[in-house]
């Protein structure tokens, strides 16, 4: 009997020594992420920029699908889906436990309403991709069928992974969406406060259908001066920043033990924008000469210190499967001068600057954001290059709001433009699929919704229209390469470079960021509960970051861990009771025998 009790005791001790209760990761109470500008109201009609503006909107609202870290569409609000072989019908089933932030259920009726609302009240980014929808059918609370007039290879990305779903019970009463201040959605965070020009404050949506977010409070201080933002991060006043670190500061940030620096490819496209509807920029030869005058590789090496890739003259990023590799950046100042001479732009009075074809002096203004040192230096180098070939110009740095109002009034290209030249940048979303070349260059404002240069060419429009009607992948590839070649030759603007993203954050405060290719760490995936790579522990690039499209996987794991812990504790108590019972019984039986040796 002694041996049996010794065995039971030994088993108990071993059990205890190997017992490691599962502990939940501590929730972050508050996180401060610096952004560079006020994004106005955070709803789908009033935000300003694609990054980080739309990313903030997506913390408040949900989309049917979501782009993962490699920009592949994965189901989000959608639980199950089916697409017919001809690509004309999409059958979607929503999760049945989704609620708006006011507690009302999100249903298929809300999805139908949203799509019809954006058609009735256009917002170019969201409206144009919806135009291929011929009809919408709702079945029950969670079923919705979309019938397309023609197959759209990009439909899963845009609109399905891009369109924020609106609550019908609120927006059905809104007839002037551009003035709407309401930002209630179904997303993981709820907008608590917005102090114009100062900050946004969001709180966790604890009832979120993907599980309560890992951060209780998100604060986005607005710091327009990037130097001040960098200093705030290094001083510990910020926990992360939305801006990419300036190339000259990468080493400084990397050597700071309190910060983590991550790098990856950037799809943000910096370009030299030309007002192609204003003379002399209306002349193709004049635009071509500007292209030949700019040394793009020198910009990458001197301004970006190598943290960028030289821009393709066809706009599309070299990593895209649709990239036209036959196109090469050009740089030849002598050829630029010769093109101008042949086109009739000659220095007639000998002052070192050319007159136009009618003999009038040329004096152009190159606009740039005053709060962006990289763009300012880029603009200065381009200005010097143009002056050297005899195109007189000067740089004018102004606040971003003023520059936007001149180059893209009210963010509506149909309202015209009032500028000559400018250093501009499109966010990563413009590179996600090649069909957006229609958005950039089509002469019809309803199609060329971001054609801020007013470029017009019927031949390009024909290529664009043909692309919209083509579903065969080989034909599409051929058309898109032709469009790139057309753009490279006609030069509606000059693609300068794609800046590499260098992000930084305080890993001690929060380390569950997801690097999304072409965008960086400030995105929805970084702020929801899911299985994701820990960027704090390595220097991996985004291609090595793994993200679960369904955060329930992680939640289920945590829940099971909690249940297992309870079972272990209960088992220990039960085992102890059994041993105690046997011990007492044996003691009664063996009176006077106190020789128990555990």
C-alpha cells in the first residue's frame, strides 16, 4: 500500500510540475499612431487620402472581402461565396452574427442598399466599379446575388474588397453624403472623438463579429510636420507612425533599441504631374522633352538614398504580372533639347530660356506639398533639370490642402484644374490592379476619375474601352501592355519612383503589426484579433508575413486554452479528493500504523 500511495503522489507531483496554464495575451489599453494630415470626417464620402485616410475609415466600416498582406482578396463580411464559370454571377452568404455599432443587425439588405446608394450618389472610387452590376437579389438576412452585365476580373478586389458597407437605417435619411458627419459602421473600432487638426480617438468595438480587437483605445494624433512626428516617436510620445521614415534617418531609427524598423516594397507611386490641357503642356513633344530631362535614377540615389525603385514610364510597378518589361526609363538632356528645338520651342532672345511656338515667354510653376521634404527636394532637382534645357520654371511649396484644391478641386476631375506642373503621389491602391490605368488616363471624367492632368487622347480611350469588355487573360495582358507603351510614348505624366516603405514602431507597446505589401503596417489587419506574424522578433519583409483571413481561428484557440485550464484545475481538485478519501479509509483500517511515506 505504501508503494501505491507513493506512486499516486509521484504522479501528482509530475502532473503539477508539467502543468502550464494558458495565459491570454494582455490587451493594450491605448495606442498612439501619428498621421500627417486631418482626414476630415471618417466615412466613405468624406475621407481625404487613400493612405492612411481610407485605412482609418476601414477601422470603422467593413467590406465584403479584405485584401490580405499580399493584396489577395479574402472573405470578411462574407462567410461563403460562389462565382459562376462565366464570371457573371456572384452568390454571397454573409456571417449571421454581424452587428452595426449601435447594436442593430447588418444584413444583405444593407449591402444592396449600399451599392444602390453609391450609384445614386456617386463617389468615383466606389461608384465606378459598381457599374458592371446589372441586378442585385437578396435572399433572407444573409444571402445576396450580384448579376454582372459583363465579367470583371477585378471585381473581387474592387468593389468587393474595397466598398465600405453603409447602415441603411442611417444613410437612407442622408441626401447630401458629402456633408455627412456620421461615421457609425460595423468595424472593429468606434469613432469616439475627432478634434479637427488635432487627433482622432477610437475605442474598441467589443461586440465585433471577428472578436474584440486587441487594443482598447486607438489615438491618431495629427502631426503635419514629419520631422516633429519622427521626434515624437523617438521620444516615446507616439507608438507608431503612418509615414515612411526618411531615407537619411533609417540608420538612426534602426540603432534605437526602443524601436523596431521594418522595410518592404512600396506601391505608392511618385510622379511629375503635368497639366496636359494647358499650353504648352498640351504639346506631346513638350511633355516628352520633360521626360528626357529628368534623371530618375539620380532622384532615387540622391533624394531616396536608394530606398526606392525607379519608376516605369508605363506607370505599372515592375512587380506586377502585367508589367511591360520592354519599357525603360529615359534620360538624355541633349535629346530633350533637340526635341524642343524640332517642335519650335526656341530661345529667341538669348536669355537662356525658350519661348513657345508663338514666340511668347514660358514661365511655369511647379507645385509641391510644403510639409514633405522628400517631395520638395524632388521638385527642386526637377526644376533645375528643366531650367538647364531652357524651360523656365520655379518651385512653389504650399500646404497640402491648397495644392489639392489647385490640382484636384473638390477631388472631382470634372471641375478642372489650375496649375502647370507638380510633384504628386498616388497611394498603393492605384497599383493593385492594372485596370486603374483607365481611371488615370481616360478622357471621360466619369471613367478617368483621377485624371488630374486632364489628359485626352481618343486612341487611349479606345484601348481602355476594349479592356473593359475583355475577359480573356491573354488578351487583357496584351491590351494592358499596349496601354503602358502608349502612356510611355505620349507622356501624360512622368513616373519618377516607387518609394520603399520603412516603418517604425515601439514593440514593447504593441508588436502585432502586419506589413501589407505596398502599404506598410498601418492597415486594418494590424488592429484586429487574428493570427499574425510578430514583426518585433525579426526583420522579415512583408512577403514572409502570415495573416489569418478569419480572426476566429485565433479566438477559438484562446477559448480552448481557457477551457483546458479549467478542466486541469478541476481534475487536480478531483484527484486530490480521491487520494484524501483513500488515505482516510486506509488510516481507519490500519489503526496505529502512522508509517506513511510520501
